[in-house]
C-alpha cells in the first residue's frame, strides 16, 4: 500500500521545547514538501527538498529545520524559536505529474 | 512574485454544475494542481494540468490557459459530499504554492 505517512496525528508540547514531526513516503518521489495551515487559512510552504541531501527554505522557514538523509524521509523540527508553532502541519511528496499529501500532524504548544 | 486569486466562497445546488476559477502569477511555471480539502483533513489530489486545454476525470474537469494565467475546476452533478474547499496550486520551478482556496457549499 503506497503513500505518505505522518506521525503522530496529534502532538502536544510545552512552550520552549523542540519537536520533530515525521514524514515517510514509499512512492519513490524525489521532491518532498512541508506546509503549515492555520485555521481558515491556506497552506504556506515551510521547506522543500528536490533530492536527497538537498533542501531549500520556503516562505516561512524561520523557526523550523529539516533534513533529507534518505529519499523516503523528510522530518521537520519545530524549534523553540518559532513564535506561533500551534498549527496543522502537512507533508507532501511529488513526482512529475502528481503531488500527494500525508494525513497531517496537529501540533499544539501549551 | 507569486499571486493566486480564487473566490472565497461559492454556493451551488445538488445536481448542478459549478465552475471555480483561479488566476495566478508565478515565475517558472511548470503546471497547476487542483485539490479538494474537507474540513479538518489533508488535501486530496484532483488534477494536474501542464498543457493548455481541458482535462476530464469523471465528474471533475480542469482547464488551463498558460498565456492568461488562468485555470478553472468544473464540478458536474454536484453531490452533498462535494462541500469542501478547493485549492488551486501552481507549480513554479520546484515550489508548489497554494492559494487560500474556495469554500464550496452544496445545498439540497
């Protein structure tokens, strides 16, 4: 069963803690993306990666970091420097003519 | 710069046809995605247009005019379950950028 997985579905953290969200795909896609969605808002691009060991900042990269050590995996770390981390985080992977999303992780920082 | 414009909300009747328009400006345009997103869920891929023209996929069709920076999503035989947000997302270079989306309400 091919697809994109994100875990966990819900995540709670205390303010000041770093947290890492996982994203795994078995679609053999080269490109992977992280987006953030706030209530009633559109998706905003945090980071993207075209290929293993390479990634670029999106429109709202401040306070976030990523790695791309394997083709299948693109974890996102939300650092304590991110001022408003509570949001719905969506990972996606893309081939030439399709881009699919994982189910998302809802992060709440208390 | 990048700019994507879609209507904020639309309402249509069950069984009818609705067209959701999208205009965009993006550098290095490679194609355009359409997604459906139900409240509280991740977006679901609907279509990807690279060339000008209409592509039909069941009840959903998507049109692209690259010279005009314009696309639309056409939904036929509307069902109540089609009530959702529809997201237009041009691919510029390697970046897929999303508009705010159009919330579609289907009424009986």
